[in-house]
């Protein structure tokens, strides 16, 4: 499975990473072939994200929390991952969310796919 969310907390990066903009087609291919485990945190944007993705990013529990494995890799539901896929919103020009604000779908102009790869050797 691949791990998918709408953001990834930098406070959980404890080893070298690479962050690479990736194509939507690559994310769709990987999701279709491997399945997804989602940690999507904002239920108000799942519908518009699903339309863009072509599949539903709704997690099986509300706002699941990623933890770190003993190897300092992201872990969710007992599974550890060496990469995380992030569907990051592109906001309308001039918009910057307030701290703690739930972003309205009207503020999202598009999406960017990022693949965060964690180094095998820290």
C-alpha cells in the first residue's frame, strides 16, 4: 500500500528525505496497483480531491495520526512506509489560510502531487 494525505507534518521528519513533484498519473498508477492507506485530515476537501484523483482519499477513521516507527519512518495502522504521497492544494492567488482555518474548496485552485521519500540509511 501507499500512504496518502493532504499534508505531511515536518515535525515527523527524523531522517533525510527527498520531496519530488510527481505526476497525477504516477500517483493513480501506484494507488491502483498497490492500494492506499489514507491519513487525509480535512473531510471538507475529500470530495473535490476525489474528483481530481479519480478515487476516494477518505481515511477509514477520522483524522488518523501518523506515528514514527523505531526506524523513524512514518507508520499508520501498524504499517511502516519509506515514502509518503501528498496531494497538496494550490490556493487561489493571494490567499493564505489563517492558523487553524479549515480551507474552503472555493479557495483551492488546483492540486500538486508530491512524493516524499525517506532515506533507507539515516
